[in-house]
């Protein structure tokens, strides 16, 4: 996959280019758009996560702590310092990210937000390290808030909820979702690989509703190549 990472391009436009080209082989060694640090329920320190990302050779990634951008901010600061000390070395592109609990079809789902402006006021209710309530918990309002902040909204692991992804993805599309986490390892296999049946079903629905496909390991442990 060849993506133009020209720094002059808007981060969200570059991310759209990446999402348009994501396939079953993209994660976990080229891109990874779902991982957690000690700023939510993960075990990795942000600097250790970035060291791994560089060692793996990731082209791009997003840290998606629950209702927090603390891990992203720490990783971004570390990466800028690393780049200054290592001029000319290619480094991964790091986008802003968070994972937000939301109500969709009267069940709780998770929405991944990417490439939003971290300080935008619309995102404030979702970055308090706790689940929002009332209208702010409704998926339509969460997606609208992400869009207002210039970001993209993705339905995380669509086949992991109390209702079928066959119901949830059309409903999410109706509420303005941009993409779905198509390539996801539901049974935590080692080595990590996307679940074939679910990925195929989600990919078909993404095509039907004109949604981006994304991928991520949903790392909570100490290894970016595994979920746990």
C-alpha cells in the first residue's frame, strides 16, 4: 500500500486515503487503529507503545483509550522528541483517537473517533475518562460531535455486541457513521489475524452502505501484535 503522507495534507484527508486501502493484511504490521494504554484499561505506557510501533515498522496508528486522549498526547510528545533526535528516520503517522461508549438500538456499542481536534469543545463530554449520559450518550450525537471536531467515526468490533452486526451496521450508517472496524480478531488468536467469517460479512455491509473499512488489534496487554 502506498499512501502519500505529505505533511501539508490535512490529517483527516490522509486517514481517509488509508482507510480506502485497508485490507485483511493491513494489521497488525502496517497499520493499527485500536489500542489502549495505561490511560484507560491497557498495560502499555505510551512511550513503550510508540517504541514497539517503530520496531514493528508501522506506517500509521491511533491510540484509542476509553474516553481519554492522555495516552495519545503523551505518545505524540514522545514521538516529536524521538523524531528530533533521529532526523531522517521514517516514523509512523500518529492520529488522535479515543473509544466512546454509545447507545445504538438500545444497546451499548463502542465508537472509535479518529483524527479529531483534541481541544474542540464538541469532544469535551467524551474525554472525561467516564461514559457520557443523557443525550450525549446517544450515538447520533457522538458521531455529530466527532464530525464537528473534524474527525471520523467508526463502529468498533461490530460483531461483539448483544445485537447482530447485521442490524447494527445499517443503523450506525443511518446515524452518520464513517466506517466499521472490519478486520478484527474476535477469538484472540495467536498470531493475530482477522476472523474470516465476521470480516467478510462486515466488509459486505461496509460496501453496501459506502463505509470505510478499518482494522485494529484492540491491544490491552503489552504486545501490539496481540489483543491481550
